[in-house]
C-alpha cells in the first residue's frame, strides 16, 4: 500500500508540467515552436533560448534531431518534445502535458514543400496533396486550437504562423506549378484568419509572417535556385517582427521586414 504522503508526491509529479525537467524560469516568457529539428525551427529555438526564453521545441522525431539535442544539452531552458502536427493524439497529449503553462508565443513553424513533380500539371499525385494539406493547413490550426488556453494564460498572447505568401493571389499566380504548396498556404491563411476573428475579443493576437526565401531544405525542395537569406538572419528578423507586433497587424500576413501582403 502506498502511504498518503507518497501518494501526494506521486500525484504532484503526475500533474507537474514537463517544464520542471527543463528547468524553466517562471519569470521568463515561453515559446512553443513546431518543427524545431532543423532549418528555421532550430534557429528559432537557438535564438529564443539565447534571449532567456523558455523554449518548448517540438518535432516529429527528437531521437534523430541531433542538432536540437546538442542545443538543449547546453541550455536547461529548452524542453524537447515529440509532436507530429498531423496527429490529433500527439497534439492533445502535449497540450495536456503542458496544461497550466502560459505560452507567450506559439510559433507554427512546421511545414513541408512536398515533391515538386507530384504537384505539377500533368503529373498530379493527390495523395501528396493530402499530405501537404494536413501538415501546412490543418497542422497549424490543430496546434493553435489545442494550446489556446496556454496562450490566453500568458502575457503576450501571440499565435504566429510562418509563411503564406505563395498562397495569395498576388504572389501565387505569378508563376505556374507548385499547386499543392500554394493551395495549402491559401487554406492556412484562411484558417488563421477565421481563428483570429473567433478570438478577437480575447486579446489573442494572430499574425502570419512570411520569413522570406530562406536557405533551408524546404526551400531547396521547391527547386528555387535564386538569392536567399540564411536561417539565422530570417529567424532574427521574424523574432524582431513578433516583438514589434501591433493590434493593426492582427489577422494580417506580413513579411519579415514588416510589409503587409494583401491576401
């Protein structure tokens, strides 16, 4: 039989968020980042941690995220979590794990470009479309909805989704192809825009930020060979933009340097 005192200890441990293992600073702001294993997501984790933030860095397979593991090893305010944004079960489980933990910035970074050939006229693969849509469109909505209470409990109350420019008429129609990526980003913009409308009386700010053409695997997958900026530079600009957000930006798509993109 477990003694009453031990029972109390066990219950406390079971209901204590994972932040204890990461030694979060209760006085510091907290950011949740999806897709933190590489590219922009990894750079966001690095820069937020360097600024003293508590960082919940999530990705599909932390065991293979060597760079993220190395980063967390040297920073006790980084908690690495398993999260596939297409899984209702995993998203729900992580939200339950962090129940009661304020999240100042929820950064929807996870996304894929998909195989270019499979979204080119004449060689469509609609299973690929479903995969891209589930990650890029439903993923950000799935995570945002699951963590609304955490964001509401914070001081900054910001939900940020990356990308979207290719989902706009003004940009997406400038060149052909890339159908599923463009379509997924259009749906992503609509999902976040409607969510912002539903939450406009709560004080939560929802903004979509285009990080620019960043030298990451996602951009290489797109076939782009033109000029680009580094993940380090893009992340720095996006973080600065998040800090400078104003009510007029709510529900808008803006670039990393502050320009508004009509959609």
